[in-house]
C-alpha cells in the first residue's frame, strides 16, 4: 500500500505547473495516512545558472518530495502572522512567507539582512504538526547555510524547543550543532518531517547562502492538525 | 577674502566627505581574492625576505612599498600580523589624494571647475568602492592625474624640473602597473589630435634641441624611477629585465573575458537591483557639458578636448581587451570626473536659468553618487547584485579560522603529532588569508595519495568528486561559501567530527 502511495506521489510530481496539485492534503483512502501534496511553483531560473558542485549535498530534487501524513492534516500557516529577527526586511515583507505565493523572481521573496536571522510563524493555537515545507529561493541554484527549523509553544523559544532540522554544523546561530545535510534550493522546496510535534510557533533560521550573504524566504507552509 | 575662505571650506568639506565614504567600516567587506594575493606579496617585504618581482603573477611594486611603510608604522611585521585596515589604508590615502588632485588644475581651469571635479571624484561609487580595496588602480589613477598635470606644465613651461617630475611620475605609473602603457597610448593619441587641431604646420625638424633634452631627461627619470622600484632599490637587477618581460609572460586568470560593451553597461546603463538604481551617467552628462563649455576656448578647450579624447581612447583600448574587470575603469573614469568639473568653466557667462539647471544637475549627481557609494560599500558590499562587487568573498568564509581553532582545541586533536590541513584545487584565494594562523597548511592542485591523513581538507568545486572518492570513509564533509557561487567543501576526519559534535550538541 505504501509503495502504491509513493508511486502515486511520484507521478503527481511531474504535473505541469498549470495542473497544480492541491495545497490541502486530501485522504485517498481510509488507511493510516496519505501523501502530503502542495502546489509546486513553476521553474524560473534567472541569469546564467550557477551549478553548485558539492557532491554530498542532498541529491537535487527532480520531483516533489513525499511524506505520509495523518489524513486529517491540513495547511495551518496560510496568512498567519510572521515575525522575525530583522524587523525591517531589505526587500519584501515578512507577510510574503505565508501568503501562498511560491513564485520565484522579484516581488515574491522577502530578503533579510546578513548573519544568522530567523523568521517565526504564529499558528494561533497549539497544533499537532506533520510537516514544514520551505522555499527559501528557487530562481537560482544555491544552498542556504545553517538552516534550522524549530517548533515550540513558547513564543520566545526559551524552553520546550524541538529542533526538526539543523545543518548548522559549526553552531553559527548558537542553537547547537546540527548534523543534517545542506541542500540545493529547487522549486520543489524542502519538506521537513515535523514528527507530530505539539507546538504553536515555528521558527526558521538561516545564515546566508552560496550566492550571497543574505537570507531569503518565498514561502513556508506548516501542515498539521488542530482542534 | 570671503570667496577664498569659502573655497577652502569647500576643499576641506570634500576631503572629509571623501574620507567618510572611504574609511567608514573599512574592514567590513571581506578580503577580496586579489587583495589576499597582494597581502601575501606584501608579507615578503614586511618579513624582511626582500622583494622579488615575478613577471608572471605580479603587478608593479609601488603599492606594496607604500603598504610596507604603513604596516611598519602600525607595528605589523608578518603575514599573520597584517590587518585588513592596514592593507587597505594605502588605497584610501591614494583615493583622498586623488580627490585633492584637481587643485593642480585650479589655476588653469578655475577654482569652481576644480572643486566640481573634486566632488565628482570624491563621490563616485566606482572610486569609493575600489579606494577601499587593496588594489593597484587607486594609485594608478592618482599618478595618472599627477602625470597629466606635470606634462601639461612641462608643455607650457618647458623647464628641466618639470621634465624630471614628469619622468618620475611616469616611472611611478610603470611601477604601479604595467597597464600604464595603455594610458600613454591614449594620451599620445589625444596629444596628437590637439597638435593636428592647433598646429597643423608643425614640423619635427623645427623642434629645438632644448625640447629633445627635456624629453631625454623625462625618459631617463622615468627609467631610473621604475628600475629602482622593480629592482628593490637596485638590489635585484633582474627585476628591471622582468619588468619588461611581464608584457610577454604575465598570466591572466581565466573567466574574466567579457564583451566589448561591458564597461558601457557597467558604468552608464541604469540598473535597478537591491533597491538602488545604479549608474554614473549623470557625471558623464556633466562631462559632455564640460566638453561643450570648453570646446570654443583655446586654452581650456585643449584640456577639454584632450580629456574627452583620452577618455574615449582609454575606453576603446580597455574594451578591445577581452580580460575585463571593473577596477580597470578607475583611471578612464578619473578623466570623466575631471571633464565633468569643466562644466562649470566660466559659469558666470551662463544665463541664470542655465546656471540653475547646471547646479541642479550637479547637486543631483553628487547626491545620487553618494547614495550609490553608501549602498555599494554597505550591506551589499560583497553581493553579486551590487555592480561594483566583483568575485567578492563571502562573509561565511570569515568563520573558517575560528572553527578550525575550535577543532584543534579538541582533546582528540591536541594529542596528535600533526594536524595538517590541505587545500585541494587551484583557484583557492583568498583562502590562504583565512588559514594564515595555522602552520601546517599545504596547497595541492589535485588530491595526493596521503590525503586521508590530513585532519582537515578544503576542496575547491572542481576537486569535489576526486576528494569525495578518497575521503568518503575517513572524513565527514561540510560546506562553506568562499566566493559568490563558489562553495568550498571542508572534510574533517571522522574522529574529530564525532568529538566536535559531542561538544555543545543541538
């Protein structure tokens, strides 16, 4: 059954952009879970593509990533308030992060200043989280440094912090050393398993990328279930 | 008296504006690859190993000679001691003197045009950006302007001291960068045009012996100056021969080939990135007005035509060469700034409306240039979207020394007999700057057989696959940005990586 679901997901990933998949997970059967799907933006590579020649990065995706989630999973983050360590982004607005637009190019991304910076989504209530799906920037092949995804019920992230992903191997951000691998940005985004964590706030860190020192977000989607 | 005082206030204000733009957060931009190679050459001098000019890889010795003096005054006596501030201070000084250099033209063209030219030089984002970087072109621009002023005086006065001063200045130009010959060609072409315009009946046999003596003295002074500097004070005479061989032997790095229109697009074509509209076209417009204003005058007209022709010839010569970098435009653009000042030549003869329009354009230009200069040297100083940033170093690379120090402080590392570091690949600069605190660093173009024995291995992108194959079982791999779109892979021996993760885990 699981293999069938994965095959089904793989097939759906090859859809053309105008044949977008739904951004709300729908049950396809009555078993334990279903593959999480979302709207995948069109490919837009600006300028001369710069190949990232780092062999042990996670393999570059050619299809959307897949994750089996509970059947009552839905998108919780759409239009939810976003705050950040950089209150005045250089380009764009923090609200872009949850506005549903995942297109590349000018006008769709928010740019935060250099150095370790974070953005934080307030889901409004505690929820059981299934996944966090991130698009930093996908109109150029690049890898972001020191990506950390944390969830918590504490808005200040002082305690009860659960780290879902961390590739900050040298502890630049002071959140502890992470062993996850860096990855190249694509239009398919980065899908992170939230492991059914109970949390209201999602905080995402980064510290520049292989093209420049700035921090960017196009969209972040948080999936889960809430009462 | 009041007018004179105001003039001096203007010069002082421009000096402080130029200093503020050039010195503010001077060390904030990470060291450029070319600065790091320059710093390594400088370290020969300050460590007392002597200066040996390398015709394949070096430019002229003069900037490192000045930097040596600054380093000694700062008490920095080795490659490890050198600070970025000290390294860059020489270029800043050259930039400030360049801003003041129109004083040399004030008697000829008037104080107001000289002040206007100084304002253009002080605020130009191109000049501000590269006056903050340890490269040769800042000095080339300064002595280019000084040479022009000296040659102009020599032409007017035809006296011996001015011939010697002109010769020394040309010799210094050679001792700064071999590309000075392009400027000599451009100036010779411009001078020829002026002779054709003003002296159509000039005959070479009419040249007086005194003129030939002055030319001889000029060439002699030039040769002696450049030879003295290339031979490290005549201690290494091979340097004199090598200074000529460099025109044949110099090896340019690949990847800088650009189309003919590159410089036009770079400096004049408006580009909107990171919230800023980048272009220096308004100063170019002022230069066009300067040419128009002086064109009818015989005395100043010669200067206007000369500067305009020299700019054009510089531009064509540099555009014809496939190898192009932004900083090569410093000297040609200096000509444009001087010409822009001439827009105010005899401004009293303009109507009130013309005067107001010109003043508006000038103030707008300077204001816009200051904004661009601040943006170019601020947050986006090393960002590829900043048109002045070229193959800039990532701020991420600055974290490398601290991380290695933390690794080497681990008990697992300190008990070892060696903690060798290898850098695999060719285009690794400015990595040596970041690794200068560590003794056992080796540089290899390709992986060697004992690669797995190194505690830490840095691999440039072209050597990733080869290093992956050799280090997959012995090392863990990490990622750092070295330059824009040039990530460097870092391999750390597995036992050290394990120990590293055990300290302060997530």
